[in-house]
């Protein structure tokens, strides 16, 4: 589904992602785990086209994404839920969702969005800025879903969100994934959430993958050591 080869990303002279390789199968869920500052956001932003790559290749179903603008990558099938959610505070919930759609503003929000996130229906006329953190996260996910992604990418979706809502979000993502058939990449520091959604785990340290685990062979303690040292 998604293949990343030899990806190198810099901020100025600072070499932040080093020769990253990544393969994501259809319908697979991958968690990218690592402490603050290890390169998770940089990686996800470079997949989405918000940061340029110095070298390397990012292919979505065989199509090269490097050099293409973000909106073009979204049209090709990349959905993105940014760290901190980045919803539009002065737009209504409905307008926020529509902003993720091709053909907005005349397009209609598909029914399944409100079925999965009933609170967004209740609040559809409210300003995005008036929602709680958990509700904003659901809104950011809804906004990414309406572009019909083949790969949905979430950057630290649990950050600043209550445990009960985190569970709801994991459940919704798993059901949506089954029903809509997308693959998932999620960056996380919260292992319980990653374990609820991921089939496979990659640990990133200083812009390099240093360890990987699958759901079957998961060594919890080992992953926790990477997250806490
Ligand atoms: N805009 C930026 N300019 C320069 N350096 C940055 C910028 N954003 C992040 N970095 C640096 O790149 C590294 C990776 O950061 P980031 O991808 O945000 O990590 P994470 O998401 O894992 O917390 C860190 O050392 C961080 O300080
Ligand atoms: Mg980050």
C-alpha cells in the first residue's frame, strides 16, 4: 500500500530523518513509537507533503508522492490527522468536516461520519473551538476520513485526551478501518492505545528505526523502555 525507501529529511543543516524504510500492507495498522523529539511528526509530515524530503521515495500503491503537494497527496489517498488536531476554531463543526472534502462547500457529509461520531452531529452548528479536546480529535478524524483515504495517518492522537475518550477513539478507528478498508499509521507514546489499534510497532530514535515488533510477539517491557529512558 505504502512504501518508503531511503527517506532523508533535514531542517536546514540538521539531518532529522535518516534513511528511513517503511512498508505498509493493505489494511495493516502500524504504530510508530518514540519519545518527544525523535522524529515522529517529521516523518508523518513528510509523508503528507508538509515537509520536503532531501532524498528518497514515498510510493502509494506504486505512485510516487515525492515532489507532489499536500492536496495532491490527499487526493491520491493520504489522510492526515495532525498533532494538536489543528481544527478551525471559528468554523462550525460541519464546516470543519467539509473542509476535508473534495467539492466543498456544496458536498454533503456522508452519513457514516455522524453514525461513528454522534457527538459531532449534536454539535454540528457549534464552533470547532468550543469542543472539548476529545471532541476535537473526533472532528479531526472525521475531516480526514471524508477524503476517503487509503492510508489514514494520525500524529499522537491521544495527546491531552481523557482515557475514556481514548478508548472510544480506538474502538471507532478499528471499526472504521474494517468497514472502510484503509490502512493506518499512528504515531504514539501511549502503549495501551497503540496496542488497541496496531498490528505492528516501529520504534524511532533520533530519526532512525531501531526496533520493531508485531502484535503476536509484542514485548511490552522492551517497548516501554524505549519510551521512558
Ligand atoms: N521546524 C523545525 N525546525 C528545526 N528543527 C525541528 C523543527 N521541528 C522539529 N525539529 C527537530 O526535529 C527533531 C524531531 O522532531 P519531531 O519530528 O517533532 O519529533 P516528535 O514528533 O517525535 O516529537 C527534534 O530534534 C526537533 O527539535
Ligand atoms: Mg510530534
